[in-house]
């Protein structure tokens, strides 16, 4: 059996990231992940369940779940309502 020589991940990554479109998509995904983590942090810090956040926002629990898992479809106003529901007075959003 012959050995197959692999390609170093760093080489592949550097080549991919040299493409501006790939780099932009990668950075957008990173921002999305940071925003989703921030929402979870706010909710956990407040000691709330998704159902409790939903009740405070006046929406259904599945709406909050969808928002947390697909945050890019949430408007700024919806994100602000979510923050207020979690007791965040002045959210610091670093994307």
C-alpha cells in the first residue's frame, strides 16, 4: 500500500483566504458566531430560559430559538428587544 502525501492545512487555508470573496464570507461567519455567542451570554447571565426571554419579548419560544440559531435574519430592533428582555441596559456589540 502506498502512502498518500497530504497538504498542510495552513497552506490550504492561506490559499483560500487569498481570495477576497472567501475571506469576506469567512469574516461574516465569524461575526455571526460572535453575535450568537453574545445572545447566549446575555440570556445565561440573566438566568433566563428561551421561553422566559420570549415571554418578555412578546413572541413565542420557537421564535427566540430561531433567532438565536439564525441571528443574521434578526433586525437591529429585534436584537435590542432581546437585549432588553435579558436586562441588558447598554449592550456593547463588538462584531
